[in-house]
C-alpha cells in the first residue's frame, strides 16, 4: 500500500479565500477526492486528484501575483511621474 498522498485541502481553502474563488473551488473539489479515492484503494486516481489539487492551487495564486505586480508597477510609474511633475522633487 503506497503512502497517502497529500490532499492540499488547506492550501485549496486558503487559495479560495485569499486568491481566486473559481480556481480555488476547483482545487477544493480535487482535494476532497484524494482521501476518498485512497480509502477506496484507487491509489493512482488518488495521486492524480492530489496532483490536480496542487495544480489548481498554483493556478489560483498566479492571477493574484500578476495583478499585484501590475498594481505595484502602476504605483511606481505614478510616483515617478508625480515626482517629475512637482517642483520640490
């Protein structure tokens, strides 16, 4: 019997709450299947569900990182142009 794969349920819930709701829900669905499949002795399917849960957790974090980087870039550009436009800079 292979070891029980990680279900990434905590990560999926955190990704749903703090990152991207639709992708996080998909991660929760896959994460909830891992233990059920493992207990049914479907080890390969449990491993696939674990890998899919991990994949969807990562996918749900990517938009937040991209939006944050874009926001920081806009703030930096605004600060540069604001400083250039003011006399006291």
